[in-house]
């Protein structure tokens, strides 16, 4: 079993097989949390996981924890990546 930790600190238990593609893992998260795969970004070992790679490609071990970040579609000027509003504390806004 693996876990996916959300930004709120909630942990979701998932049964992930080594042959499962990342897109399949996102579907499992959607079943449990109702978050569309297109809005999910899964991070493991500091790297964003790519949909068409498998758990084995990332050497995902049993008991490993993935981190779920939401990629909300919105305005802005294209793919600035990281940082942005989400990285600021409430007092900085």
C-alpha cells in the first residue's frame, strides 16, 4: 500500500501495483477524493510524476508517500511554474 498526502495533510491509502501508470494512480485518487486527474500533480522524491510512466519507473516502494498538489486552471500569463500565490503566507498577501 502507498499513501498520497494532500496539502491539507490528509493521507489517502491506495493499492498501487508496480505496473500501474501514474494516470491510473490519479484515477484512484479521483475515486477517493473527487479531484479530477487533470488537476492533480503527484510528486515523489521531489519530482513531478508523468502520467504515462509507471510506479516501477519511479522505483515506488510499498509504504511510500506521494504528495498531491492541485494544479488549478486559472488566469495568469502561462506556465510560470512553482512559487506564486500558493507559496506566500497569509500575511504576505
